[in-house]
C-alpha cells in the first residue's frame, strides 16, 4: 500500500525487537554478532543483507535513510556525519582525477571551498553558471564534465533554479544531476521528479529542526549510492546511530513543523515588504520574487528563509543586528528559534564586493531563518530593530 508523506514519516520503522517497543530504541552498538562461521562468511561476502559494523550500517541509520529515501522518491541512500561529508563523499566516490563539474555559482560556503580549494588538488575543476543564466550551462559543458550541481533555494539570497530545466540539460548531455535540497527539505520539493540522479541534504537544518545535532544524507539511484556506500564504508564518514535516532524522530514532525515555519516566513516577508526601511524582500512565495512562477511549480510552500535588503547598506545592516533583542545572531538555520545573519560582514565577508554581488549579496542584505515563535513576536522584534 502506497503511504503518504506524513504517514511514512511516522510509520516507517525498524522492525521491533523482542521487547515490542512502540518507539524505535537507540542501538548504540559498534558491531553485531553472528550465529556461526558460515553466517559470518556470507555476511562479509554480502550474500546476506544484515548489519555487521556501524560504520557500514546500523538499525537507527537505516531507519533514517529509509524514511528520506521514501520521502524523496529515491531508490537508496547513505547517511553521513554532516551535510558536508555527504557533499564531499558524493564527489569523491563518483569523480576521477580530470573530471569536471558544472555548478551553480551560489552554493553553500563550504561547498564553494571544496570546488575552489580542495577538489583541484585531485585535478577536478568546476565551471560556474549564474542562476539567471541557465542558457549558458551548455557552453560550459566539456567532454570531461560529469556532474551538474545546484542548490535551490540558494543561500543566502533565496534565488530559485528551475529543476525541470536542469533535468533536461543533464539528460541531454549525459551528466549526473546532483541537487542540494537542504533549504527545501523533502517535504517541500523532490528534485528526483525533475530528473535529479542524487539529492543531498544537510540534516542539521530543518530536518533536525531543533538545533541539536549534525547530519547529512545522499539519496538517489542505487548504482550511484552503491559507489558512495563503498567509498564511505572504507573512509568512515558515517552518521552516528545516536544522531540517526534523533533525526528519525525529527522526521516524524517534519511536515507540521515545516508548514508552520513557512506560514510564519510568509507573514514576515509580507510585513517586511511594506516596511519603509526595507528596499527589497526575497521570499519564493511572494509575487515579487523574480522566480515566483518556478517556485510555485516545484515547491509546496516557500521555505523558512527570508532575505531582505535594508536601506543604507553595510552600516544599517550591522546596526539592525545590534538592535535585535529576541532573535538569535547565529550561523545556523532551520531551527525552532528565528536566526538573523548579515552575510556581507560575516559568512561572505572574505569575498570581494564583485564576487558578493554576483551571488546577490549586497551590503544591506539580511538573511532570516524564521522559527516557530509566535509570528507577532518575531515581527515585533524585527520591527523595533529596523526602527531603531
Ligand atoms: C548547512 C548546509 C550544508 C552543510 O551541512 P553541515 O551539516 O553543516 O555540514 C550544505 N548545504 C547547504 C545548503 C547548507 O545549508
């Protein structure tokens, strides 16, 4: 029987133990035992699918992976200690020296460092396209191009890339389409529907949703996940069973949490749009968003991140942060607590002004990850900080 998202989230569970517990227990064990020599041999030879050692698999990580696989409509997956280990291991497992990546210019900061500082050590180079120039992608493709990589919505400017268009280009040129779906979560957007071969999440953000643990996952086609699994089982970036247990619990409430995050975010965006100290607001489900139609097509709701541009640039942006009373100044996002950041003076402070502007980071840009406080209280805090 095909179950719906919310049902899968709560009902997809590891088989009950002898104690018939209702809620999945925590399996804090590094290894598993065998009945006899033959079972041990068959298990190591992979003739039998079972848990051997928690670097390879564990009941808690398997439950977490199975849920995300079902939610994304994927074939299989592997869970990692962090979102970045998912990103790195995916590239490391699938690329050879001399291969080439075509990527969207605005990607998560550490992914950008991977492209510019680390992958080049193995002679893997990356070419970039801007979100507004999908038509340029084809001119960037080389005979050695292997992966087309993108994030949508993007961080921190909340731009939207057309997944359907990316899927068509990837298919035409025989590239693997890899999408970092972190900002949308599996509840809001499923890139596999549009032709993605692999979908990556940082589970640290909305999937955990409570700012407690780090985690990451890659899901997608079985043959690719097999390569990623073999790389990872030997190199050791596995998610801990404890984190998997927490994250699997978090998934049970993902849909209701994300609905509320998005409802609050839309109200905040609508409030900011009318505020005299604000130049522009970017939120995917505001009609004024440049890619509103695409967002409506591929996302269930607009997400929890709102970006806005304060009048008078850098000083006004920094003053705004200093006047904030309730919301947190923090680098995380997707928490129950609303978080505000000023990318130009913090996360993207090392970039040149030109590089910043290329990815939409103006001096007055503020990024808000809208939480689950009462929305009136969030708005009141932002309002008093803007007016001070
Ligand atoms: C946070 C984040 C990551 C990295 O995840 P970690 O769990 O912090 O390693 C990757 N991609 C995006 C879009 C993110 O927001």
